[in-house]
């Protein structure tokens, strides 16, 4: 396997994931910190809703990779209220539509990794991934070289998507 130097990932792996207890207290949870902060643009929070936020993933697989994050700090869907779970599903659907309309996504992957063994990078705070996809977005680099290139500006994607999330009722 070949490696592509990606120094921006070191902060994430050293401070957010590696060595963290799956039951991380909310004071140490990166999602809880972003939710508590009041600068939504700096934290790429596209919109706050009564029970959840929609935010750009700082470590995306593709441009426009979104997260739907409950305000409540818990690690499992069954711990959330029915209202929160329903709001999450509604926003997953709305986010999928926005990614198709605003970014021209040809498809969307939706996933929720529950628990560290499932691949959850932040297992103590359940969240949903909404990942825009395009035909050919997997090119020869990941196929032949186990390498993925992503070149886009998170700020630009934020500014492009923000009006659509502001318009949601």
C-alpha cells in the first residue's frame, strides 16, 4: 500500500480518536464542543434544529460530506427520543435532496456507525453520515494505489449549501 501525506488528519487521529474511551464525557466530545460554541460558520454548522444540527464533516470522503448530529450526547440510536430520531431521518432526507440539487450529486450514501467496532470515529456521540456520490468519483487512485484525493474548500461548500439549509422549515 502507498501512502499519501495528509498532515491535517494527525490532529483528528491524535486528539479525537486515538486513546479515547468510547464513553467520553460530553465536555471532551468534539460534537458537544461544536454544538456549545456559538460560531456556526467557524464550526461549519449549516443549521441548528430543535434536536439536531447538520454540519460539514471536517474529514470528508467527498466534497459536501455532511453529518446529522443529535444535540444529546449518547452513543446509540435507542437512547435518543423518538422525536430526535424522526428529526434525524427527516434531515437525512432533506440533506440528500440538497446535495443532489446544490452539488449535482448523482447518488448519496447514508450511514450510521454505532460503536467503535463498527468503525465509529466518535463512538460516544451517535451521528449520521450523508455522503454525496458521483459516477466515477472512485478513480484509479483508490483502486490501484489505496489513495483518495479530495480537493475542495470547506468554506466554499459551506457557503454553497447554507442558503438551502436556511430555507428548510
